């Protein structure tokens, strides 16, 4: 048997034998090249810090792309997962479990969902959005036929499966896999006139009635762009009048990321709207894979009937236990207040640091983007990694920050100091030359 296929020793699993270069070499022979080579090979974490196979420490300002809500190796989360796995690991959806039922009830409570609301569990944000897309096909017109016209926003990202990809506007993601499921129309981001025109009688006469509008309250992949004030309130009025669904993708913004359990609950974002469907994942399980669809009210909850959708692992008791533990810590430790306080501090400190390369900081809570005055985000991210910070160049002129929700004020100041040290870029200077 080759070395690559030999079982790992305890030392190897800890990452202490090969170093980053050795593990990267093994990665290149074993893992599909869908992401390119790993920036580092990480072997352990604690709180907001992670360590690579060379022993270098990094302040994790990305948290697995808004996933590790409690940071790394949180004792309450690891204990809950271990205890549940030691009791009951998997049963399929032929059976219920207390953790599955308890998590559904908890999500309905946090969402302040009305009577008759229900939850469907999945394993990821993509799967949650796939289920929501299928729900839109169950919205019928006046003649009892499925409506097939779905509105989505330019810049939106909803996942990589065929249905979720159909809702995603980025051509580079879509074009290699076309034709995608049809009926999706993309509206300019935040354009209220275009939104009203899509529901106007002329558009309905030409293209049919709208089944749903799908939107992120803040577009993460597009550079952390908040929808303008009043947009969701208008969307809610138009969808109600048209008998269409309002579907909010809170895969990235949900579960406390913006300082509220859901972004739509913030008055300046949602304006008091009650959506029909909300999709969740990422931070829901604190690092354990779990996704969910929350259907508000009896109409939305009944769109998918028995046998019309399913998943083997959705609602897995271990995933549910992880989510309940994550939510429990957020409630117990006042984490939402920490998100609001430290998020504001991080924003203010980055701006106060005064780098000529920093134009703005936008977003809410601990989902922020550092807007740059030049399209050098990739270079900034490389500098950050060299300096011991993990960030994400989400656009040519923007760095996404989505750290653990337990980030401390001192850690926020440490990150801000890095951004304050950034000079205007020298076009002849590259990360390779600095090495």
C-alpha cells in the first residue's frame, strides 16, 4: 500500500510530522483540484486562533466562512457532540429524536415564527436553498398550475447544486453547467424600481405571475453588501399582493452573525417584515454540518408534502445536538451583545487606524467588508496570512471578515492594527518577492 493510503498515526493526525509543505504535497495527490492548493494546512484551533502544521498561529478572522460561531474546540460544543454520538449517532428520518425536535422548536422560537410554522433540516446552505427552490415550484397560479417565475438578485450567491446555482447570478459559476433549471430572473441589486417593474401587470402578462423572490439581506459573496433600507419592506408588500413567496437566504447572516438571531429581525434591515421562508446553515452548527429551512405559517409549511423532498442525514441527532449547544452558548454567554459591541469596535478601529488603502468598512455585526481604494485584495490577504491573520479577498477591492462571534475586543484591535499598517500598494511588489 502506498504511503498516501496507509492509516495515519496519532503523530501524523496531529500534523507534526510533515509540516505544511509535506501535507500540501499529499493533498495535491489525494484531493480534487476544485479549490487549488490549500493556503495552509491547519492542525488545531482554540477560540479564535488556529495553528498550522509548521506550528504557526493565526487569528482566524474568517471562521470557516462564517461557520465557527463559537470559535474552535469550544468545550460545550465538543462535549455535546461527544455525548450525543455516544448515545445515538444516526437513525434516518423514519424516526424522530429529541434533539431534532428540540432544535426545530428552538429555531421557531428564535425566528418568532407564527403558529403553523415548520422546519426542514438539511446538511448545508446549498441543500437548504435547494429545498426552498423546490418550494417555489409548489406555488400555483389561478388555474392551479405551478408558477415557474422566480426573482433573484444580481450578486447573490445561493450555492453550487443545480437548483441553488440557478438562483446564483455569477456567470463564472453558472456557465460551465448550463442549462440550469429555468424561470429565474435576475434583478439589479437594491433597485426598487426594477423590483416593482418585475411585479407590474405588463411583466406578469408577458412572463407570468411571480412564484417567489429570493434574496440575501446582506450579500456575502458579493462583498458584504447590505440591501438598502426599505427594500425588504417593499419586497414583502409586493410578494403578498402577488401571492408570491419571500425567501430570505440567511445561510451566512443568520444565527447571530449580524448581532441579531436573523438579519431580517433588525429594524434597519427588515423593517419588521415576516418572510415566508428563511434558509440557514453555516453558523447554525458551530462547525458541525447542518442546514435548515424555516417555513413561516401554515401555507409555506405545507408546500412540500410527504414524499416530495427528503434527505438521509438531515436532522441527524448529532448535528442537532451541535446546533442546540451552539445556540445555548450564544444565549447563555450574551454572545449577540458581544457581536454588536466587538463588531462596532472592529469597524471603528480599522477606520481610525488610517491606512490610505482602506476606503470604508461596511456590513453589520461581525460580517464586515474592508473596502479598499485599489483592487489589491488578494495581495492584502496574502500579507495578512504572512502576518498571522486569516481573511478573505471576497472581491478585488474588498476583504471579508467573518470571525468567530466570540472574538474579543483585544483581538479586534490586533486585527485593526494590521489593517492600519497597510501602505498603498507598490505594483512591482509581490508576496513572492517579500518571501
